[in-house]
């Protein structure tokens, strides 16, 4: 083919050629945008997972510290001691996001959350009086309380360790 014949073919099929080039350009743009969206979505999930781990660890750490302080507190004078009720502030609203956690850490976190709820019921059973924000206990149940609070603090510490170890990865 000579140069004029090529030019004639290009002129006759220029709409088709532009259409094909444009089509492949659109396909390329869609592929690139999909890839960018996947990368951004992965980054958002990683950030949300890291934030979830830190929030849960902070709340569990706070509960654990409070329980350990109660266990180590001296016996009360006057026969009655008081303990604040467990109020899940942040972890309660994050239940829908727990699926972001890895399976191994999810098991430990769910166990800690269930244990927290169960511990509240345990305290209700031990309590002499159940106030709006506190439990009042007679002195004779102090050993039972300390035993249960110690076990609860250990379960929370396990969850904290799991959350922190996965966060470091």
C-alpha cells in the first residue's frame, strides 16, 4: 500500500478508529478507577480496624484497672462496700464493626464482652442493694467479689494483649 492509499483508508475509517481508541480509553479509565477504589477501600478498612482495636483495648484497659483496684482495696469498715456498675460506653456502639477483626482476636474480644455482661449479672446476684450506678455488697461476699473481679480482669487483659498484638502487625 502506498501512502495515499493509507491516507484514504484512514479518512474513510477515522470515525471507527476514533471510536475504538475511545472505547479502549474508557475501558482503561474504568480499570484504573476500580483499582484506585479497591486500594482506597482497603486503606479505609485497615484504618477502621486499627481504630476499633485501639478503642476496645482502651475501654478494656479501663475496666481491668478498675477491677484490679477493687480487688486490691482494703476491706471496708462498716460492713458494706460499694462498686460501680459496668457501663459499656464505646464497645456497645461498636458491635456492628466487630467483624473487621481477625478471627483469633474476635474470639477473645467477644469472650471479654460476654464476660463483662455476665460479670454485671454476677454482681447483681451478690449485691445487697442494686442502685442505679452502683452495687452495695455485704462484707461476707467480699471474697466472692474479689475472686470474680480477678478472673474478669484476667479475661480483659487477654483481650487487650490480643488487640495490641494484632495492631502491631
